[in-house]
């Protein structure tokens, strides 16, 4: 009985650790997907002169899960006539939970909304470019940090479980 | 300058939150006794078709106003830090509760109001309207035209784009019902072909509106006049006639109409005649001498010309250097003269130029 309980504790703690690790590993991936999407948005605006609702529609089709939902929501909001800045911020507030990004990442991503759709193509390009550069820096840090953290969490879960068992016995 | 035939699928118009969610109805009417105007369904529709393009602030004011009838409003003017103005045959300055007040007490338009309006009008994509803004205005679905001024960005002496937009003038499109048919009866021969026609009026006299109406009627034909539909080619240099926005025409110009959008008349007329074989060529605002030359060229192929020019009277038009050559050649056969005497689109007279030349008088019909 005791051994079964101990086994269960170790497994559950280990599982928790692995789950945390996988979330941490997702962050750089999501940042990369965001960078790709921004590049695409930039191209659509600067070269395609595509209106934002359509541009977000294209992004929705070209990105993977959490971002696809994000851009889908944006497309819908803009088609209803909402302003781009509000729509961008509100969508972030609403969908933040389904991402593994940190608050400081969102702080940078929020900058995209500033002046979005309110100026000419060059201005739009500059603004997106700026955000992209900042995101690139964040992503480099993030992948290094994520490698270490993920490893730590996956060990920590099991070790914590074992420690708990030893303590209880 | 891009040459393009534009036929594309129609966009959905954005519906602002308050209309979509129905909160518009929930708003309490702000009754002001006997001054209150009971709004008919038509007025409501017109109102909604305008308010959806404005930000919450301004739309709220216009919705709250009970003393101004939208049917009388021709323009809504937003200027940064200046009072909100509705202009028509009379002018109304409004304060934040929608009451008519003297100018100094009016609601001062904020930069944000203009931005919000632009956002609604361009689907939050100002950069996509650059081409249109170069002309100084955009046309909204439904035909309302929005003129704008700001800081012009120049490149090689030509306007590249407008920055820091500081004033908007929303000109409301209103159909002048029924006049087109009455006039058209005087502009067609027994065999159904059109006389070469020039429409003249002072600014804001309804030239473009009438021209648009005539184009549609000629294109679709008329049962009352026993007129068969004819192929019409439109060179829409100033993008006013079809009101193309991102390839979507704001106005219905009929089922036999081809529009060459944003093309200079001089090139456009020749190109249309060659490529689309129209029976009637319609152009707006003959102003340059070279426009006249293009028209003369086109005449040789047997097309009929339907056009407009700025002038208050026939004498003034006859004296225009740019039109002189056309008149000297006896190009035009009918001149329609409009004025604003009883509001825009008042028909002053229709002149048969051939009779006019012989006797100095040539009024036809009306």
C-alpha cells in the first residue's frame, strides 16, 4: 500500500514537472511563430497593400493553432468595425491564457497595435520592424533560458516526488 | 498611374458595435418638446449609413441631436480643435449633447475623433487608401464622399500621401429621384441614340450626381422612354463617378457599363473606345484642353459623348478656353444647365445648341 502511494506521488510530481517543462519549451516556439506572422503581416501591408481584416485572414490561414485563433479573432473584430488598436489589445487580453508567453513578451507584442492602420506604409513597416527586432532579442534569450529551465523542471518533478516519499516514510 | 478595369467581389461593410448589438435602440430619446423631429424610417436609414463611419464620440452627438434633420444636411465637417459643423442650406454647430449652439460653444473635434472616423472608413487600414487619399478624398460604400486635408508629402512635385490629417468633410450622397428620366427624354434622338451632351453647373450643383444617374439609365435602358440599353464606357479620372474603393464600386452604374478607374481622360477615352467598343463615352469634368482633343478624336469613331463641366451659365461655358474648340467644332448638341436655386440638382434649362446658334434661343422641354 505504502509503495503504491509512493509510486503514485513520484509519478504525479514527475508528470507535473514534465508538463511545466513542455510549457517552457513552447515559449520560444510561439515567439518564433509570432515573428513569422509579423514578417507576413509586414509583407502584406508594405507590398500587398492589403487592408487589415483581409491581412489577418491570411495570417489566420498561414499560422498554427494559438496564433491562428488569435488572428481569426482579430479579423472578426475588425470586420465588425472595431479600431485596430483596441482590437489588438482586447484580443491579447482575451487570448493571453492560451499562450505560454510571459507578460514581458506581451508588452512588446502590444506595441504592434500602436498606430496600426493609422499611417502610411513606411510608418507601418517601421513600427513592425521595431517590434520584430525586440522580439528577436527576446527569443534568443528565451531559447537559452528555456533549455535550462525545461531540463530543471523535468528533473525537479521526479526528484521532488522522491524527496516527498523519503520524507513521508 | 495605374490603368485597371476593376470588377471585384463586394466587401462587407463594417457594422459598428452599437448598431450590431442593438444598443442603439436602448438609447433614451432626448425629447426637446416641440422642436423634436419624428424620424421616418428613411431618415433613420440615412442616419445609420453615415453614423457607422464615425467614431463613438461624434456618432453619439449626431445620434442625440433632435433639432437637425439629416435630410437637410449635405456635409459633416470635422476640423481639429474646431467646432463640429453640419452644413446644408443652413449651418448647425452642435455641442456635446447634440444641441444647436453658436460656434464658440460647439463641441471641439479632437484628433482622436478624426482618427476613429478614418479607422472606420478604411477598415483600420489607412495605408491601403493611400492611392485614393492622393486625390484628397475617399468614397465610402453608399456613395458618401470624404474629403480630407492634412500635411501633403511630396515626391518629385507630386503628392505622395497625406499625413497628420486635420480636417474631414463628409459629403452625404443623396439621390435626386426621378430627374434623370425626365432629362433623358430630351437627350435622345428618335432612333434612341444619344445627343452629344454637356452638363454644366456651379460647384456642388449636382453635375456628378446627374451624370451618374444618366449613365445608369442609358446603360440599363428605359421602358417608359422605349429606350434600349446601350454600352457605356466611363473614364473615371477623379474616381468620383463609380466611387471605386479597393476595386468595389460604391454606385451602381448599370449593367452595360465599363469603368476605367483613375485614368487620365486623354489616354482613357482613346483606350476605352478601342478596347470596349462603347456606344456612349461618359466623362466627368472636362477641364483641360487636351481632354477636348481626346473627345474630338473619339467622335470620329462614332461614339456619343456625355460629359460635365464647371460653369454657371451657357455663356460662361462658351467662353471657356478648354471647351472653346469643342463648341467651335459643333460637338455638343445639348447642354443641361443645373443650379442650386432649389437645392442641388435644380434643372435650369436644357438647350438645343443647334437652334441656339441659329436664333440665340434653343430651350427644349422642361
